[in-house]
C-alpha cells in the first residue's frame, strides 16, 4: 500500500493507505481528527471542508494520496494555546450554529474567504458559502458570525493559521 | 469505490506512457467529476494517473493575440487571474460561476472539457471563443472537439495540455444556473471575434452547439434586439426534472440577450 506523508495542523504525519482512501477518511479514521465531518459524501454539502496548501477543498472529493507532501489544516488546528480562533468565537457568540454538524466546514470555508478578502460585504459572504449547506440555522447568524470575525481579525490580525 | 492503482507522474511523457501501457487507466485532474463517478461505482479504472504534479499543465499566459490556459489550471485561478480579466473578462466570469469556491479550487479546465457534460460551462467558452484544444498529439479546433453527449474527439491515450483562446473583440456569458448544483440549465456565450460572431449554447442540448441563426442576426445588428427575430427549436433540446425543452428554448433567448448586453459592457 502507498505511504503518504503530510503536515496536518503543523504536525508531520504519515500512514499507509489504499489509493481509494479519501482525505476525509485519512483524517478521521487514521488520525482520529473527527472534527471534519461527512454530511453528504457527494461533494455537495461542505461539511468536510479543510485547507490543502492554503485553499479550501472538500475532503470527501480528494484522495489522501493526492495530498502526499501537502500542508493540511483542519478545524482542530485553529485554536491557539487553548484560545478559540476569532471565527470559532464569533460562531459561538453570534449563535451561528444549532446542531453544529455543518460548523467545521463553514468555518474552514469562511477562513479562506477572510484570507482573500478581509472586508467582505454581506453579499460576498453569502455568495462564498454557496458550497456549504446548513439544515438548522437559516444562515443568518452564520453570516453575522463571519462578518463579526472579519471585523475582529482586521483589528487584531492573526498569525497565519 | 473499486480499488485501483495510483500514479503521480512528474512529466507529460511519463503520463502518456502510463496511459499507453494500461488501457484501463484513467487520468485524474481535479477529481470533481471522476471521484464522484467512482464512488457510485459507475466506472472501474484499473489505474488512476494523477496530472497534479505536472507543472507544465498548469498556468495562464498571454500568447499571440490571446490567452493560453494549461489544462490542469483550476477554475478559481482563471476566475481571479488579472491577465484573464484584462484580456477576456468573460472567461473569468464564466469560471467564477462554476459550482462553489471549493469546486473551483479543484476542478480544472481540461477535466471539464474532456468530460463534456451537457450542462458544463467551459464548453460554451471554448466554442464561443473559437478556441483551439492542444493535446499530446495535435491541435483540435473547438468546433471539432465536442462531438456528442459526454463525447469528444480525444483518443483514449490522448492528454489535453492546454487551450488557446484567441481574444475576441468583445464577449459575454450568461447562464441560468441550477440552484442546487450551479451547472447550467442553459448558458449562452456570445463573442465578436476576428472571424465573425460566434454564439455557443450549453445546458440546453445533449452537447454544446452554435446558434447560427443568432450569429447571422448579430452580424447585422449586435444588440439584444437581434434575438427577437430568431426562433429556437425545442425539438432537439433536453427535457428533465429541471426544465422542459420549451422552457429551455425560451431560456436560450433570455440568456442570449443577457450575454449580448454583457458583451456591450
Ligand atoms: C458540487 C459540484 C458542482 C459543480 N458545478 C459545476 C458547474 O456549475 N459548472 C460546471 O461546468 N461544472 C461544475 N462542476 C464540475 C467541475 O467543474 C469539475 O471540476 C469538472 O467537470 C471536471 O474537472 P476535474 O478537473 O475535476 O476533472 P476530473 O474529475 O479529474 O476528470 C474528469 C474526466 O476528464 C478526464 N481528464 C481530466 N483531465 C484531462 C486531460 N488533461 N486530458 C484528457 N482527459 C482528462 C478524466 O480522465 C475524467 O474522465 C461541479 C462539480 C461539483 C462536484
Ligand atoms: S461530505 Fe464532502 S461535501 Fe458533503
Ligand atoms: S447547525 Fe445544524 S447543520 Fe448547520
């Protein structure tokens, strides 16, 4: 079986995987990083979004072997020294989640938006979330949370996650 | 997914050799069509040959009077490219309307046109601009490349390397997206090129096609009014749960008007 190596949340990891192993399976089942969820498994819902080499991707539609040598960031890699990332805090404070199933993907998706565009309009946030589905909240508080986090991150820029 | 062997060649030659040696192998680009297909067990390739490590397949550059986009360039790179926005902004817009940001981070131009989904956006841009598809063997004119529903002129071991888009004088793309997938229920690309007006329609029929009646009308009068004088025959168009053939025929005219309006700026 092929051997894969990658940096996940700053840590070097490796493992033997079947070529058909999805990145999300490698993260959840091999590394025990179960913060990344599988909602649809058909590339629609965005619950599985993580960053690979700085870009948000659906980890259910990517093979682990395609990420050999890559830098991967998951929801578990956001908090620093026990302090929540501003996006995590804003989702909490703005009531941006109910069941929380979509939340890791929402946050990882929003993180790329704020890295590209630190001052998005409400419309830009909504358009960016095209690939993230939420069955609970009606999106309104998710959008508020992202705008709140953007404001906070502009005032106190984060070290690159 | 059925099991397969995985290869990550560093060069185009090595990728071509792998395809020749393994007749049941398939190329893997962004994987956003192929991996969902494999998950549903609708295909069973013996090997996947990943194009992701071949640097020469990726990138956007100015060439002659136009743009050359590497086959493995993701849609998101086309969307945000300053060069594309300056030379053929309609293509940046087309790329930016595909799927969602995560699909655009992975899905590629080459994968999209090789797959030739009837509802894909890129075939409209490629045919609309009168582009040339470059492969490991030859150059194929856009009009000869898309041959039918999910069919192209590609040979089994032929790899698309890039697409060259001559710069139109003006161009516009408008689509009516399926609200769930963002694929085109109907998409129309209109361009005034050095060789005349071209109108390419995707989503409406089994394969992208040119609307020659509108091309002629626009040659006489390049305004949205030109659409009023033409008929779109619903007989050849798709009908499914998303839209009837009559509705698609109607949408072709509405999207054409919007595309012309965009081309006029
Ligand atoms: C949720 C979702 C929404 C989407 N929405 C849209 C949309 O709105 N509009 C749209 O147009 N598309 C849409 N797509 C499709 C997306 O654009 C795909 O990325 C694209 O169709 C295929 O590109 P790929 O790079 O992922 O190819 P892959 O899936 O890797 O490959 C597709 C096929 O092309 C072949 N291939 C790949 N590269 C080459 C090459 N260089 N030479 C020869 N053959 C090659 C492969 O062997 C395979 O048969 C969507 C996809 C998803 C999952
Ligand atoms: S689980 Fe990946 S998009 Fe839904
Ligand atoms: S909070 Fe339940 S799916 Fe979004």
